């Protein structure tokens, strides 16, 4: 099960550039909890991983107009894999 401790930050914004010019990054507990709920309810959610640094991967959903991303720790990546989320 994915918990708040498995996350580092979240992003939501218009599709395209994710530098912050079209959306917002947040480290707050509230926005990360909302992202966990929203993303894990969406059947199109996907997992992407990379070599660990500040985070080890993310779960994300792209809609026709928005991108929502939740960045994960290594334990978060393991939790999401255990839940059966498809990896890209």
C-alpha cells in the first residue's frame, strides 16, 4: 500500500512542459495525499522509474488537458509495483 511516507512531491499542470511554467510542484502533505487518492483510482495510472537520487520514480496520469505526477521513494516504487501498476 502506498503511503505518504513513500512520496516526495507532486506535480499537476497543463500538458507539455513540466518546468513549473504550466503547473505547480508541491511538497505539502495535503497535496500528496490528494494525489495518492486521485492517481490510484485512475486505471490509466503508470509507473516510471530511474536511478535513485532525491526520488526513485513516479506514478503519473496524462489526460487530454492535464498531467498529474506523484514522485516516489524507493519504498514507494516497490509499493506501487506490488499493487500491479503497469510500468513504462
